[in-house]
């Protein structure tokens, strides 16, 4: 569209060059609104994980990536920042062992029936929006199971790990989709966006609507899970 956009990558080099890499990503653009949950929350989570792991020794290299152009008009096109990044990684033959995408991780509610779901899924899951969801496709199930196990050992924040096909609305609505398309195992951590947060893509998506204690609980669980993935 006549503008230059950039992905921003921070690299923590591992001790084993042949062990592959782990990706932690979050898009930093917004949909013409304050974007506190979508997706400043995800970027904040990514930066917290970078700080948490900065002085740890890891076998695998960890790449922390802030992606451009996740939102419309580039959403689900080859101009998404994550699509450009994943395609380049595939072309250079990069061995990516795990991708963790943080997409809206700040909005929670203890109110009954505050959580909505795609058709036919809701009856099997909680009606309160007080959990974080880990979403994966069938090819990423083992990665999701490993993260789920480590997360629950270290955090009291409820985690719902769910495997769904991409045809379910919302399942591939973020940067993990780009890595799925190139065959990399990837999961998305999300507060479920428009299935819970009524401020989605509106001017009311402001910092005062977020629950920072719950966000900290997410990092308590995801930090050890990330380190486990980075330690082959």
C-alpha cells in the first residue's frame, strides 16, 4: 500500500546451533483503535517472556518477534508480517521446533455466561471467561500437550487447551496461521477475542479493561513452558 512495514526480531542465541529454534510472536499493529487487548497485551506478554528468559541458558535459540500487518486490510493475505517471516524461514530451511503466538491475553471475566464459543463447542466448556485458551491444529497437538503440562505445573490460571480444525471461526485468526501454512508446529494463546471481549476492534479497548493479575498468572505458566521447549 505504498508504505514500509517491518517485523522486529530479538534473538536469544542458544548453545546448540543444530537444535533448532523456538518462536514467540505477537502482532504489534492495531485495528485503528487503542488496542490494549488487541494486541498490546500480547506484545507485553512477549516482552515479559523475553525478560524472564534473558539470563537463562537455553540449548535452542529463542526468537521473539513483533509482527506487522496482522490486522485488515492485510489479514489472511501474503502481506501479513508473519506470513512474510514464515515464508522466508521456510525458504532458508530454518528448523523451527515450536511457535507460540500471543493474541489478546488480557481480558477476563468471572461473570457467568461471559464466555461465548463457535457453534456446537460451547456446551463442553466453561461459561465464565476466566481462563486462557491454547489453540492448536491437529499437527501441533504434541506441542500443545507439552506446553499444557508445564503450564499447569506452574500457574493457577485456568488453561483450556483445545484442538480444532481451521474451518472453525477464529481458530486461525492470528499469526500462528502463517506458520501452519508452512508446516511448522504452532499454538495460539488467547483470551478468545470476540467470543469474550466486547471491546474487540472498538475504541473501548483500553488499558483499564485488562486484568493484569491474570496476565501475570499466564506468564507464570508460560515462562517455564517456553524454557522447556528451548531445552532439547
